[in-house]
C-alpha cells in the first residue's frame, strides 16, 4: 500500500509519466481513500489533457503534443477505466471518436458511425488482438489484411446511381461536415463510378504526399503559419471554404473500406481483400502496400516491412492497420462506442536521434507557467533540423536527471514537438552537475510560486511583460477570440510601442489608427482595416470564446462551453457559488475554486465591465443548426434491446436508434427496459420480455 501511495504521490500530476496500471490490479477502491482520491485525480488530469489535445488537433488543427503522447495517454486512461470500471464516465475520451464537426460546414449524420481504431504498440499486444479474434473464429490462424495507416483525414464518399453526391468528414463519428464542394475538386476522386446502387458508400483518407507538403509550406512566408505536418495541411486545406485553394494544393484520396453491409451483399463481397479489388475496379486509388496474409505472424512481418520502408513511401504513414479478412465475422466480433474489435492499428515507434544539450532555459506563458526548454546541438530528425526540445517543468528534469552537456535521446512523433526521451548516461561528462531550477521569473524577476497539488512553477506577477504579451496573443488566437491578423509578432510590436498594454486596448486600436498605420504597417491602410474588421467581428463571439480568452486557470475550451451553456451570461457566472459551479460537468473542486477566485478579483471585474462597455458580447449564443432527433416520437430517449436476425446487422440498427431517437441500447432484458426489438428467432430474450410485460417491436422503426 505504501509503495502504491509513493508512486501516485510522486507522479499523479505528471502528464508525461505513464503508469503501469497493473501494479494496482490487487487494489480495491475501498481499501484506501487516499489512494482512491489520487487515482481519481489522475483520471481527471488524463481526461482534461486528452480533451484539450483533441480540441487542438481536430478543432484548431494545431496540435501541441505528438500522436505518440496522445496515444499512450489514452491507453493509460483506458487501463485505469478497465481496472476500475466504476470510475469510467460517459463523457470519457475513451468513448469519443474524433472531434466535433465545425460550424463552418453543414452537419450531417452518418448513416453508419465512422469509428476509430484501437492501438497496439508491440508484437505481444498484436498477439492479444489475434487471440481475441481466435475465440470467436475458433481458428488458430486467421487471414488478415495489412495496409499502411495513412496519416490524413478520414472521409466518407457517397454515390447514388454511380454519381458522387456527398463527401463527409468523420466529425465526432456520428455527425460529420459536408465538404462535398471541396472533394469534387480532388483529382483522384471519381465523380462517377460503374455502380447502379441507390446509395453506395466508400470510406478512406484524404492526404497530402511529402513533395506537395513541402511545396505548400515553402509558399507560406510566415514561419508560424506553416503546417506542422502533412496531416494538418490536408485537414486545414479540406476544411477551407475556398475550393480553388483545395484544388491548387493537390489533395489525394485513398479508399480502403465499404462500410454498408447491404452494399457488400449487392456486390457479393465477403472478404476485405475483395473490397480492395472492387474499389480498384471502380477507379479508386488504393495502396499498393496492402497485403493479404495467412496469420498474425505473417501480419507482423509485413508490419516490420512497412516500418522499415516508411521513409521510402511518398506519403505520410504512422503505422499499419490490421483487419480480419472475413467480413461475415465483423458483426459477431462487435465493437465498442469508439472502435471495432475486428481491426486494430499498429503504431510505429517514434523516430529517435541523439544530440547534446548546450543549455537549459525557461520561458513564461500567459498564465505565468514556467516551461523549461533544452537548447540542443542541431540534429536531423524526421526530415527537419531540430535545435530545441521541451523539458516541461523542473520536476520532469529532476526525474530524468537531465543536465547541461548531457547527451540525450530525443524523439519527434508526427513531426510536431521534440521531446527528450532519456539521458545517455554512458556518454555523460564527469564534470556535469544536477540542474537547479530557477527561483525567479526570467523576465520580471519576481519570486516563483507553485499552486497546491501542482508540479509547475508560476510567475504570479500579473504585470509581468511576458505574461501580458502572451495573454494578449492567446486572447486573439483561434482557440479564443479568433482575431485574424493580430499575429504574435504584430502584438509584440504593438506592445513595445505602447499601443496595447491590456486586453481592453485591443478594442481601442482604431483610436490610434494614423500612428499605428505609419509606425507599424508602413502606411498599409488596407492591412490595418482588415485587422480592425476582425476585431469588430470578435465582439459577436459566443460567451465560451471570451471565457477561454480570459485565461482563467483550469478553464479550457470544454469547460468554457459547459459554463456558457449553463449560465448563459457572464453576469450569472460571476455570481455563481463554488457549490453551483461543482454541479456542472467537468468541474471539480479545483476548477470550481479557480473560477470562483477569478471572478472575486476586482481587477477582473473591471476588465469584464470594460469589455462590455466596448461592445464585446457576454452571452451564450446557441449555434446548433441541425436537429437530427425525432423528439415527438414515443421512442425518443427510450431504452431498447435488440434480439434475433435482421436484414442488416444489429449494430447498425442500434446506431440508427441512437441517432434518430437519442435512444439507449442495452444488451440484456431487465425491468427498466422500454422496448425489445425482435427479429427472426428472438430466443430467450423474447420469452423474458413477455414475462416482464415489456412491449415488443417486430416492425421496422429505423
């Protein structure tokens, strides 16, 4: 017990440390309240981090962590929730697929959910995936399809009578964005196919090859606006309203799946290998690096081949997808709310390089948080020269015993942020000393402090120049008030010249029009006018955007939206008690205290009143523009169970019920069940429902 407590106390708030959850397999939640509370805090940290990363990845298309960091964090959360199932919540990231659909495009419900894939990272985990399938098939050896895992944007193409009629992004897996106008200008997507079915759906990935990615980034002058990787370039381009830009950037589509069971039946397809052949015959691009293998051992050999040749492939991949070849078994194998059990993604190991740490320095963020950065001897990694790597906080440095002049191993998964993986101890010079964290802010020299239960250091001086500038930059960012044109460099110039000293000054820039245009924009009135228009437009943002922009400690985009929906106005939120705040989803004691304390501060009151006076909206604006549920139906929000045989798989019926009626679908018949949907050979569930007087539905309601 003491050992478990020591591990949790040391690492529960370090998002870069990943627990071996099996150490807790003999622990029960009622054994120790202290350990249980620490486990709950760990889960809250994991969920909060994953939710924020998903928003940055899907919503902003500006990820702040690598795919590898996201994957291992999600894996840890799933391990905790599997071990302590009572701690799993309905809104857990382990239940989610992708990100919410953007308001820039029409939202459309998928007929069949677009699920994600589970991840495996080594041969043992791959064997476990195979053993799970063996239990259903009864075979030691099963045929699999192994194909590259494209690092792009999932896409669903819908045809009617051979004509392309719609293109949908994955969105959250249930509702996607209608990007039909943009996919029509992608050259390798067939506009017509030789297929007379009323509705035919093809799924695949939109991607950009490496040569095209380089050309795109070379054409972008502002270094900070360059895309981090080809995946971001593909996603960011496809979700633009300008189809000409989409055409110009030469996006491509690779097809790999036909999800509709009725389509497969019409084409007489029972194997995934036949799906690939059929897609080729219809004119779709499919990967030439797709293999049919006879068992999981052969599958692993092909995965090793793909990983070995990864740098020789002209398009970005970050792993391999392994699919059971026999489609008839998919329904029996089933799925979770997030991924199917008949396929998995084998994620490649992050790319590594060795280099030496020349120095370690600290930066100050908008909240005053101190982040340490390693200055490296330049080294080539993932096709780019890297000279800096994040070290997060002082505790991270101490735990890994990172020192100046150390040789370190760094990795950069998904071409984003370099991380220090480990110190190469055998190459350490004899005269190195343990790194000593700074005690004062490197900008304003104020004494640094720590919040209770946090490992990070903070500069608490609200007048620290670095905090002020970074707060203004964040307020104007896409995540917050989305003021286009006010780049980091522009804001720094405006601050240095005294035009912006606070958030309020943003909305007063027009008062200094002539001097700003002359001193900052070299008499370019048109550029300045565009910025002023963007500033004026930001006044009409919904409340949650303002809440994010204010930079309240522990309030990210998800929490901000929950607050805005619940309180509707900032005045109501300002008057909320800690008890009221804790009643809202995602908000625990720490978040509630942070929010409450922020609004008790007189300076913050004055800031909000000044923004109101300048015309900034302080109300929640409900932008929902679709209603996909039949709320007038007697089936709305009822609980269903499905039994027997139907002309489509039962999981498809379940998904239709969930979308159409906001229904709950369960696997067993109990007194709380509202309806049992019965197909051919209803069996024991039908008998039990009759005994409990539960209504039977034997006609199609989907």
